[in-house]
C-alpha cells in the first residue's frame, strides 16, 4: 500500500498519510513518498491549494522507532549530512518541500502530531487541529534534536523561550495550548472539513496573487526590510493589469465569481 494517497478536485489536492495501522509513523518509505508527491504537485500549474492530513487515528505519531536501529547502527554521517535537496537533506525535505510548494498548504491535525509529524505540520502554511489533539517536539525523548526542518519552521511559530521549553522537555501540549503559543492556527471540530473549506476559499481567489503572497511572506520573515519592500513592489507590479487581476475586477463589477484560466 502506498504510504501517501492523493486526490484532486477543483484545483485542491488532498494529500493523506496512509499508514493508519502505525498511526502514520514515518519510515524511510514514507519520507520518499511524501517528497515525491510534493515535487509532483509543485509542477502542476493548475494547483490552487493543498490539504495535508493523516488516515486513521492520528495525523502522525512521529518517526517509526524501527528506523532508530538504522541510524544508531549505520553511518549517521553518511545518512544525514549529504545535502540532497539544495540546502536540505532527505529528512529535512520531508517537511520543507511543503514550504517550498508555490501554493498554500493546510495541515489538518487530529490525534497526535509528534516529532516528525509536528515538523511536517510546521512545514505547512496553516494548521487546523481537532480539540484535544496532542503535539510534541518529541526528539529529546530519544536523546536527539529535531532535525527535519523544524529549526527553520518552528521559530516562525513560537517564541524562542517556548521553543526551548517544548524541545528540552519533549512535553506534549494540547491543541488548545498549541493555539495559545502559536503552534496551530485554529481549532475545529472537524479539522479536515475546515481545511478543505479554507482550501476551497483560497482556490477561488486569483491564483497568481495567491502564489505571490506565499512568495512574499516567505521573504518577509527572512530578508532585511529593504529587500522585503523591493519584493513587495515587484510582486504587485507583476500582478497589476494581468489576466487574473483583470478577471477579478470584471467579476467584482459584474457581481459574479471569478473564472480563472
């Protein structure tokens, strides 16, 4: 059975981790499958948004403990240090591939999002969690540090002192606490339905503007102010008067939903 399933409708791709018997624990096969799906979606010009979820009782319980023997008994240097995807290795790309996707990615969380699962969710643009969902930076439990892109994405979500606390202690936090500290965007009784609803709303907006916003916000969190201002102006200039923007204007004037090519 494939580790990941993908369905598409109306420009929205639903990507679901598909190892429910293991609470979607991450093994090497899942890492490769997730990266392959993200790369395939990145090449789809018709894509408008992605919903990322998990089959069964949990979003993702973290790294499959059976993989620890490969790490401990094998060659950690040879496995982890090679940069296979630009600045990232294979494990980091598992999460960062979604951040690099040109369209919004919404993660729907339920059950647990531990370790690798939390880092995967942190690679999404938005995180919608079911009440009572448990999240944790779990790596310290195994004497490790989060190394699947979490030290790029998590600092954008929570304060440094909070990140230190939840990383050093490996403590579990509920969705309600995660909302308060910034790990999740919102709580919904049915996070998958809410994520699909949000994706549908986004899919109805100008696709070029939506992609521009994702690019621009990425720069806004990493670049100096002068570069951000320059990119802000450039993105706007490249949108004004183009087909998507003209269709939005026409639709607003005519009181109808826009229709994009």
